C-alpha cells in the first residue's frame, strides 16, 4: 500500500516544524520524526480511525497535539492535512473545506 502526503499536508508539517524549532532547537526535527512515524503506522492501521469530517478519517499523533486527516482505498492512503488540535474547530472545518 502506498502513502501519498498531499502538498497541503506537507505544508502543515513544515509549519509545525517551524513552530517547534522556534521553541527550542531540535524539537522541530523530533516533531517531524514523530509525525512521519505516525503516518507510516497507517500502513497497518488505515481505516480503523473514526470518520470525523466528511470522508476524512482522523488519527491523533502519539506525541504532539496534532491530528492526521486521511482517506484510504485498497491501493493508497492519502494524507490531506496535519492539523494542530488546539485550533478553533471552525478553522479546522474550513481547512478541510467542509
């Protein structure tokens, strides 16, 4: 099964990296390592997460307050967004175009 991280989700990851790296050097790298590990776990666990918005399933990160929004088929997992859970729910719905 292939995992495809869409451009918007990559931008979300870069934003998260920059935020944490500005807090303390090295934390941004740890953030990316953790989130990419969570994304890779979808190879085993894709589809078990509840649908939260539209057709997007939401997996919560293990180490950071972020949610990974994805869709899946038999052939591919698409990561649509990686969003800070501390954001306003209305902002999240807008980001997911709901």
